[in-house]
């Protein structure tokens, strides 16, 4: 045994986490590769669009009204029309809730970890309250994204009993706020080690059941993470063993030794994210895309469908609710994803709206979906495929497949697709958002205050 190495896997993980904290706490904007900088901008804008998309939802409108009615200090904006300002904690809560409500926020492909929505609501709230520059926000985002995804990759359990939003959001928020404040590695380690102990015990089964509190787990994590950054600054937080004691001891995940520092500084987590064109769980995006492709067949008529057969991957098979009762439930129901895409010809938020719960055409097709595990598991990046067969009333069988949905790291959205998404979702809140992803635009804005940058994006052309 190398005497320089800590003696046990647990000791080595704790040392690795400290090493990652050292790396990200000393990370400068100049040290971030150009392609990763662009990805940071893309993640920021993608999740801003996701927040804006939820602003019209009745629950979000009521929450915004509640927060603005009792607002004290007007520190940070809600990503809703006119960008009303509330306290930073309230802004972080609302923006996190909104950001994952419509299932349009970005995600991370190497672990179940939506690192953008775990980091950005708290980061933006802190940045606008403290008048931080856009450059500093993007640097903190890059570091916090790296840290929380490496933690998520280090622990594996499938299917996870606790959803990633509940488990990792406080860690992401604590890291983001700590990095923006310029905390040293030891303070950052106290913050994230404390944050993991505040994780919500949000059961993954709530997604399929459509229990709407699931949308609040990221918001709860944002608040807990911000508090943990405060507490770490005051000198107290978690212990070196806290992360493993929660993830392995309570959640019963297996520690993946060495993952915490694997290729640190050369493999950037931001480069392994995905973007969503469809307003549902990414496990079903390949199936939705296959449905939309099948609709292009000249013989297709949804009212003539007799049977629907879907071969897909194991994670998708867990999303088997046939009769969802909430909009969240529709987004985690493979029968609904397939039925709505075939009946309505879209995977946008319209396919998962309240009205689709009682749409007779969608309901009839949900009953006809039969799923089974694909014959041979496929390696990444084709590990979430879909093969679809639709049998019509005359016995004709139409087929379509998708090995990797658009938006995946190996099949990224085109610039035009991304701009269209930002334009559609941000129209009522940040109408200039599509312009922000152009390199010339964000490079010119790096030294602007983040609040001023957002206000400029909110101006009508």
C-alpha cells in the first residue's frame, strides 16, 4: 500500500472531497476552457428559461403573490414578469420551485443530478443581492456544478430511493454561494459537508405518483444550502465523514472509489450536461422523439391506433403510471408521454398541461401503451433508447426509434433549436434571452452586475 494514501476508501473519499474543494475554491475565470465557459452561459440561460416557463402556473402565481405581499428587503428578483424583488432567500425558493416545475431545466448525463437547478437559484439570489458581476457568477457556477456532480457520481444506488433534487440541491446551493463569497477550501468543505446533512428525504416514488411537493425539494435545498454557507462562514458545519454517512449510511448507496477526483481539471462536468426540448423526465425523451417521428408517416392517424408497443431502457420502465392525476404525474408517466406525443404532436409543456389529464384522446391512448425492457442493454450514450411500434385498426404496423434524444451530449440541440426554446419560454419574462448566448454578447457583459444584466434581458425589444 502506498503510505501516502489514506488507509480506507472512506478516508480516501474524504481526502478527495477536500481536494475538489481546493480545486474549485481557487478556480479563476481565466483557467476555465472556452468551451466550458460557453456551456456555463448555456446552462445559466437554459435554467432562466425554465424558471420563466413556470411563471404562469397557478401554484407559482399564488406563491409569487404571497412572497411579494410580505416582502421586506427587495434584494433579488423572481423570474416572473417585471422581475419583482423580494428577499434573497425568498427569491431562491421561488426560482428553484419554478425552475423544475415544467421539467425543462438542464440535467447531467453521468449521474441523476440536475446541477443547474441545485446551484443557480441560490447563486442568482446571492449575486443580485450583493451586486456581483456576471463573470463571478459564471465562475462560481462552473465550480459548484463540478463539485456537486462529482459528489453525485461518487455514490450509486439504482433505482435511487431518494430523488436527486432532495439529496443534492442543498450541496449545490451551499457550494455556489460559498464560491461566490470567495470562501477558502476549508470553509467550502464545512458548507457542503453540512449541507448534505440537511437533505430532504424526498422519495423517488413521489414523481410517478405526481405528488407536487417533489417540485419543492430543490427550493428547500436552496434555502438550506444558503444557510449552510452562512454557518460555515461563522465557523461551523459538517464533518469529513458527513457526505458518506448520509449517502452510504442512510440512503444505502455504494461508494464509487476514485470518482470524486477522476480527471479533475481535465474532465469538466458542464461538458456532460443535456438540454431538454420536451417538458418531461429525460428518461422518456427518446420515446417522445420516436412518437413525433412516427407521426410523419403518411398513414398515421391517432384515432386509428389499436395498440402501442414500446421497447426501452430499465429506468423508463419504472415510470409506468397509466392514470396520472397531476401535471407532475404526467411528466413522469411513460404512457402519458407516448400518448400525448402521438395524440397532440408535441412534447412541449402543452402536452403535460392540466387539460391533458382529462383529454379523451390522450386518455384512450394511455390505456393502449405496453412497455417492455429492450432485448439488449446498450452502452452510453445509447443507454436510454426507444423502439416504438404502433398498430393501426387495419393491422398495419408503423415503426420508429430513437437511440439518443436531441439535447443529449452526443446529440446536442442546434443553435437554432436552443434559441427557439429560449425565445418561447422566456417571451413574457426575459424576451432578450436568446441574444444572451452569443459569445460576443456574454463576453461584453462579463463585468456587468448580474441584476443589471437580467434587467436588460427583460426589456422589450
